[in-house]
C-alpha cells in the first residue's frame, strides 16, 4: 500500500546553517542540500557526529547552490556510503569543484593544528570530517542540469531548478511526485532567495500553485531602506573614506564566493570613477582566487558581468596565493584594503589579519554579510571589548562596522512578496534558514496571505507526513541531536572564553598584589566548591 511522503528537517531549522532536508518516498529517499553547520561549537560539533540517517540509503541529492552551509557535508556523505547522483546547475557544479576541495583542505589543516596543540596538553587527537580524497570522489557524482528543465530523480519523482538570484548557479528546487490517485504533489524549496537589487543577478524566479513551500527567513524581520545599487556603492564609498588612515587598513571579512567578487566590482568602479583614490586591494583567499576564475568563465550569465571583468583587470587588485604572500600583508605600508575569508571569521586567513589589526586604532573591520550567533564575527559585531583568537587574547580597538546591502538574502518585505507570488499554496509554508526572531518577523508579515496555522517553524530533525489534507508532525523516534534551546545560541565554550577575558580584565584592574591575590583565591575556592558538589 503506498505511503505518504515524509519530509524531515536535518538542518537550517531555527538557525541559518546546516541546510539539509530529507524527503522519503515509496521509491527511496533523497536529500535537498547537505550543508555544514556554523556558529557555536555545540552546533559545529554536529558536523563530526554521525548523520541521523544512513548515507548509503540516500538515493540522490539535489543541491540548491554551492555555499558551504548548503553543500559542505557532501564529501562526508560520500565518505560514509552515499554513491548516488548529485544534481546541480552547471555553475554550481563548477563552484563546488573549487569550494569542496578547499573545505577539505581547511578540515585537514585545522585538525593538524588542533592535534599539535592537543598533544602538548596531552588531550588526545581528532580526525578531519573528510579529506581531499573524499571531496574528489564526491565531485565525480555531480550531474549538471540547466534552469527550467525537468530531470528524473526517482521513479515517479522529478525536479527542476529556478534561478534564485542569490549566487552564481543558485536555484530554488521544485519537486513533483506522482501519486497513485489524484494530482502529483508539488513541493518548492526556496533555498536562499536573492534581494531585488542583487549585484550580478536578476530577480529570483519560481513557479506558482505548489502544495508545500519551504522558504528561507534569514532576514525575515528586517527591511532595507533605499536598497539600490547606487546607494550600496555610496555607503561602501563612505565606509572606505571613514576607514582611511595613513598607517591603517580596512579589513573586510568576506565569503570567498560571490561576496568577494561583488566587492571587487564595486571597489573597482568607485576607483575608476574617481569616487575613491587609488587604493591597493588585496584578496587574501586562495578560494576567492579560484572562485573568481569560475565567475569569469560564467560572466556572460551574470547581469553585470562586464563590470566584474573590468574590476578584475584593475592594476590596484592583487590576489595572494601562498602562505608567504599572505603573511607579507602584515608588512604592507600605507592604507590598504584586505578582503579575506571566512565571512563569519570562524576560520581562514581573516583570523590572522584580525590578530594583526584588531588591537590597533588605525584599523577598521567592515562586515558585509550575515553573522551567525556564536561566531567570532557576531561577537565582534555585538560590541566585544576583547576577544580570544586561537587561544590568544586581543583587545578590540579597531572600528567595527557593518554594511548589509551586500547580503545575498532578500529582506522581510521581499520575502513576503516572493511568497505572495507563489499563491495559491494548497497546504503549509515551512519557515527555515532563520533564527527565531527572523522567522517570527516573517510569519507576522504573512498575515492575510497565509493562514497563521499554516505557517510552520520546524525544529531540528523534526519530521512531517505530507498527507492529502496537509502536513502532520510526527513524534520523534529518537531524541534530538541537540536540544532546541541550544540551536542558534551562545554555548558554554563562548561563556568560557568570556570568563577568561573577564578574569584577566579583573586582575589587571586590581590596584595591588594583595587584591589580585584575594581575587585568585576566591576563584580557586569557587572551583573547589564546584568539584565537591559534583
């Protein structure tokens, strides 16, 4: 007897990372995306834990786009038994070809560094989530498909891509499942939806009249005022001018794919038009360098591809490839701009640039993308006076600025209009890929468009049966991997870092040795009392 399909949310559930949705049918199970978790260490630990399903029993993956929070665990999926096709657009296939090997390199490098530090403290060792070899095997499974073209995924199940206007090759995913009786069931996964003013991309497209809509909500509670291309460049110009110091630097933590290319385009244009002086611009990211070549290859598919190509030809633009070239940036004289990954400051070369500039009054850090809770970028954005980077403490004297007009995500008003254009929606709208305030903000905006009872906010690993009468939540068969209150929250690792900083600040503020000694003894007694209680 045929069963109703089941949809399970294994990531991007009340948070903005780890996108992964499992669709179970009578003919097999598929995944839409298989992304890496970012944020607090509690969430990132999910990357190391087993999948909540058997990878070998997944028949296929449909990948919406190449960003690591959507694609980053695909090599792990392959490592643990998946061998089916990975369906993606041609540009996504090309970008994954540089992003997944780079992700593997980061896994191996960070594990090597961690194990070296752990060995000195006799704390054991860890292994990478996956290796370059796993990424290489994964890339052989990609099958490219153009936009607006149906392709078979399983018997009775087909899919097609719609341009999501978010990233080169990004797509919303329409899935259609044949039923033994009645009309097919149509599900639309928005993935990440680009804003109306997005540089390099046209406005997003998608079908109407679906049964279920799974929609992102990253900026569901936000409105961008005057979000035009001219306004974006004007604000960037103003931020660069304010950062200019004869002995300073402007650091832009940037996602290496798309954000870096957008900044290159706009900075090059501002310099060529005389709105900014001749400023050296360094792109300190091997991944950004490789991704830029992919963008150049596909520049005719981009809305402002010619502007990008002109920016890439600027004599003021420099790409650092080797570790030695990156280190040499610390010795650059005069004001300069450094664009470096990662965008949330969780890894990569931006951490080394921050270690060199955070404690200097002459430095400026400009955030141009979303910063997830628990990341170093969010901690800086929230006004920390000091931070710990790789075990070292740094005072924050640099100017910390944010400019969200480079976001690849639609704001609340744009998401509302995008959802409205999908009507009629026969059953429910699931809000995903957003922190709780953003989801609540978008849900409120849907009043009068979708009934409040039909706007659902699934929890991590929650499953729903998609019946002819609508979605029905299933009781969990196993405990959640992490409790809902720990999703998109600061965790004890963040608390420990803050405590160590506060202890140092308290000791330095003590007027004399006697006071410092008394403070240390109180801390020691508190730790002993805690040991006694446990």
